[in-house]
């Protein structure tokens, strides 16, 4: 199929007047010959800009030459004492490397990374000395997303600042065996809650979380909660990390929202963990094109000041051409070789470029630095980023991985995996960094060379501390003090407790109505942040649009198609709802940023992220793990839950495992409530735990599965067991009669099946059954494990009894459990059941069908539970085994068309 011949990207675009075009080309040639490449570039750029104004459809060039964005003559004066800053930067480099090296001493060998921080030291130090504002700054402080593998640099700086001790550096990666001094491998707030703010080492999560942190800062300001619009977010990233989908997937959000409070600093050392990022290409150019296309301001810092004179004398453009065409794989090799090699294999490829370095020694050529190691170049880029308005900025800083560590490390493919240095490496590194240590001190124990600290009164240390005082205090630093919240009263949770009468209401709707009431609570409701990935109407949350409104910093500058409807789509800079689009990863990042606002800004927000349950912990489990590490608080609502409840949607929407996946997150409390009144008590308990001020561990997330199947919601019983609901199990119905007894356990939509089985057992088989609603299989398991561990470690004390065991004490007969999830969910509590335990479960893939047919297929419905109960009694000898086959035949258990448990439907 032919491309339209006027498409600007067409390879064979039609020229209506080639002769005239040739004349224009000749004019450009003559201009360049007469006034040089720079003047030619200026004229062409001006024409491109003019073509845009004339709407000619000519695309702007997405990349620029492989040189610095900021020309030398435009660089600002450097405001600090570069000599002093270089001095303690060397000390930080040394201590960072020695922290990792000493962690490899015999008997320890816990790993670490030397080379990442070595390549990025100047990038961090320019920020720490001149830009990064601490939390005591009038702006409220900046948020720094530290690159995970560079954590030893932050520890080394903390050591010089007096914030960390030598004992802590020596306990790097020994959090338990090195207690009380142990410090974590990477930025882990949960493990070091006064130091780190943001977990970043799961690569790709740092970039996306930084975007939503910057968005949350604007959200807080626009909604009038706290003026932190001037607070800046800095994200330090690796060029290899930018291959992660999450790293690039939300760049348009930052651009669309004009997040000029966000700066990405990408350390382009051209290397991944194993080798080149783009050996045959140029990652700086690729990222420039990508970010510019996404609407970002791009600043490249490619070359250090030593190249300025060479480029100024490059009248022919030969050197510039070599820079443009040399692939990254070659640039990496140059830094692993020598000055002579660079002269021959880089400059020597063009005689005109080689002539530029005729008077340079090999050592001078070797010392031609990359821009990311030049303080002045980096300072100029940071200053320009801070002054740029209306767009987020990305700084692409070219560096050398392992910079300063010597020839065994610099630019080597294996440098990321190298954990320690030889004695010769140590001596060369010491000399390069000008560390005042003797050979004897290094030779005394090469496994444990000394850290270096000149003393707190040293003028250099005093200068370092003064810079931080001027900028508002130390970083990184995490504070958890926050303003108090006036929590809702009992009456604010009352609506779901009334039941639905004759009306059928799904638990999703019960939750949505509860949340609507909480949004209205004065002094509290404005702290709730509904986060919805483009499914508000699915979950019945479009009723929030007119009142809460959708957050958009640009407002709604169009005429809405549904403007005359009661539930019209309404956007506002003061909107409360974060409507993130079809974007679970972004929603999880928004959840993390808002759920940690209590610590980041001292202003609690309560995120309520609601989504298709299948696309939560299964799709973004890593993000929730990071949220737990960052100690986020909030509610995660897995709506349209269950393997058989959303059956119209088919396999990829059929969730039979999310409670099990959520159970693996230690910061998540997982609930599967059956009724609205249970939802109400769980939410109330969660809010009180997070912000009531009495619980020893408020830093948790609540995961609730809710369903789209409409049921008659019972009113809350007068003797409701609130403690049982919150802790995981309560009895909702007691069987009557003198026959054999069984105990039926179920959760979520499975509770009505248990009630159905209770009736069938009584009417058809003379069996009495008690029905228990298990609101949390996971919390019951955790309690049981805690009791077991106590008894294991404290045999001399009175044994602890699991809550579940105590709750079921005296319950007669075997126990049968079901839910709309796989067997393993119910199996979590097996060892604490005080009797025979039988489970039903929906294992395998889901499929599209009716609810009743799907439940019969998986054998989890009321009749299946009935037969399972009869089997359990037959196994005991209470009933004859022939009863089992009789029941299977009676209920046509093998016929999926005979299923009756559940309402028709199964769409969202």
C-alpha cells in the first residue's frame, strides 16, 4: 500500500518543482560554506519554527546533535567552592566504595554495587550542595528518588554529615545480624524509616512513582490542603532502567499536566547490568527523541568542559560528525582502553578531527571527560531545569560506569557485578581520590581498608553542613508526624448496616454508597482520594462526578457531551477524584503517592483505589510491594471479584486468586466480605487503625474484594460480632434439629451458597449446619502463625491459642469451606481448624458462561457444598456412603446446566 506522497515521513515524497528545490538547497550549502555549520543550523531551525506557525505539516526534528544542550557561553557562574566540593565528593566516593568492599570481608560476603554511584556522584552532589531542599525549607522540601543501586553514596554522605556511624556502614546489608546498626541494601523506608522516603530499586517503579508524586504535590496545592506547589521532585534513573515499561509509560501524564515540578536525571553511562544499553545505537539520542515526543523539556549534558575548545575549533564539523555517528558500544570501549586508543580509533577516523588534538598528549585525551562528571555542566543543567516552566524536564547526563575506580572497573561489561577491589585497585583509587591514607593502612587488612572522615570540625565538613543548612536540612530524610484527622462517627458508617430490604444490591454498590457518605463527612471527607482507572461507571461511581469532580489541573475547557445529564462528566482543578485512565500501573503509583502524603507532607490523604480485581495484585503486585515498603496507607478495592461472578467477561477477567496474591504482601490486610454491614465495619476499623492513633502498626493497606452480583443485603444483626468480622470470622446462622451436625464456612458471594446448603442439608438429609462468614482467611492464618511461633519459641509459657481455633471451639461436626476463589485460599487456615476440614474451590481458568453454570462446573455452589458435607459425615461413619451418590444424582452435580446458585448475568 503506497504512503501518501506528501506525508513528511514518506521516503518518496513528491516534489512539484525539483529545480526550485535545488536552488534552495544550493543556498543552504553556500550559507554553510560562508558562515559555518552553526549559522546554517540557526537558519534551518528558524524555518522549522516558521513552518509550524504556517501549519505546513513539517515535523520538528526530534533529536539534536550529540552535544550539550546548553552552550558554554550560556552557562551560569558556578556559585559554590568547587575545590572544597570536589574534596568531599572524593571522600564520599571513597567511603561508598569501601562500604561495599568491606561487606565482602570473609564470613560476610553480602554483595553490593560499587560502580553505579561512582558514575553518578557528581549528579547527586551538585543537587545536594545547590538544589535539593530539605523539609525545613520554606517550600516544604523536595522529594528525591535515589537510584537504588547508588545507595552506598547516600550512606557515605550521611557518614560525613554525622548522621550515620562507621558501625552502620560496616553493617551494610546486615540488618539483623548487624543489629542495632544494620542498614538495608537499597532505599527501603520500611527498614530505615527515618532515612529513606522512596523505595526505588525495583527498576521502573521509581520513574512512574516520581511522576505521580509530582502530580500529588500539585493535587494538594490545587485542592487547598497544603501549598507544596513549589516542592520539587527529582528522580535519578539509569539509562538501562528506561527500558522498563513503567519508566516510559506515564511520561505523557507529566507533560499533559504541565508538571514543571518534576525533573528526571538519567545517568547515561551507556551500560545495563550485563553490557551496553544500545551497543549499536545511541541511548541519549533515543531518549531525547522519546521524551521530546512525549512533551518534555530535554537537556543533554554529554561533554565536559575539556571538549569546549575542541568543538569551538571544529569549523568543518568533522568532530561533531564523529560524535553523531559513533555508537555507544564504541564509546564504552574507549573508556576501557587508553588515550592512545581514543586518538587512533575515535579522532583518527577523520583527519580533520585528528588535527584538532595534534598538540594533545595521550593523557590529555584520556582526561576529556563526559558531561555528567563536570560540576559546572551539571549545575547549568539543573539551574535551567528549575527555571523552565510549563513542562517537566529530563536531563540526559552522559557518564562512565565505575568512574574513578580504575581500569579494572571503568566501562567494563562486568562492572555492575564487581563487589570488591584488589590491593592495587585500592591504592590506585586512593591516589585518584586523594585520600590521606598510607600504603601501610591499606596493607594491614585489604579486606577492611579504613573509611575516611577528617573530623566534624574540618573546614570542608563545615562547608558541607552549611550547604545543607541553607537548603533546609538533611536529605534523604523521612518524617511521619502529620496533622490530626477528625475521624467519622459511628453514624457515618450506618447506611450499609440497614440492609437493602427487598432490593438486591451488590457489595460493590454497598461500598460505593458507604464511600459517598464518608466523602460528605466534614473535616474528613476531603481527605479521601478516589482513584479510578476509567471504570467509574462500571462501579457506579459516576454519581461522584457532579460533587467530588475529577481532578484536572487544566480544568474542563470543552463543552461536555453529557452536560445536561444529572451525572455529567465534570473536571476541575479542585477535583477530588484521580481518574487515571486505563492505567493500573499509574493508579498504583497514585495510590502510593497519596497514601504516603502523611509522611511526605505531614498531610494525610486516604486513597481508595478501586479496580477490576483481576487487574490489581496480579497485574501490579510489584507496585503494591513498593507501596508497602513506602508504608502507604489506604484502601485497595478489588471490585467485580470472583472466578464465577463476572462470568460474562471470560478468562482474563475471572479472578480466582487475588486474595492469595494479596496475602503475600505483609503490609496488606485482605478481606472478602459477604455483606454491606461487614464492609462497613472493616472500613471503619481500617480508618481507625491508620489514623486513630492507637494501633502500633498503622502503616497498612486494606484489600477488600467486592462483587457485582446483586443480593438482598441483610440488616446488621443486633448481636453482631464486630470483633469477629474484623479478625476474620463470625457465625451468621445456627442450624436447628437433632440430626448430625456440620460447620459451613464461606466468604464473599460464597456465603449465600453456604446458606443454601444449610437449607438443603436440613430439608433433604436431616443434617443441621451452622454457617460462618469468613471475612478474612488471610488474617486468620496470620493469627494462627503468630500463635504457633510464640509456642515454638516460648515453651515455658502458657500456650497461645489461634483465634480461629478458639472461635470454633465446641462447634460440632466436620468443617466444609467454599468461596469464589481457588482451594488454596480456603486451605490457608487448615491447620487451625479443630476437626476434619474439607474445601471446595474454583481452580483453573475461568470462562464465559452463566454464574450458575460456572459454579456447578467448579463444584463450589450450594448443592456441591451439600454433597461435600454429606461426604464428610460418611467419612466419619455417621452416614452410609451410599448417601453421597444419591445426593450427586439428586442434584445432578455432573450437569453444569443444573446449577442454580446465583443470579443471572455476569457482566460488569
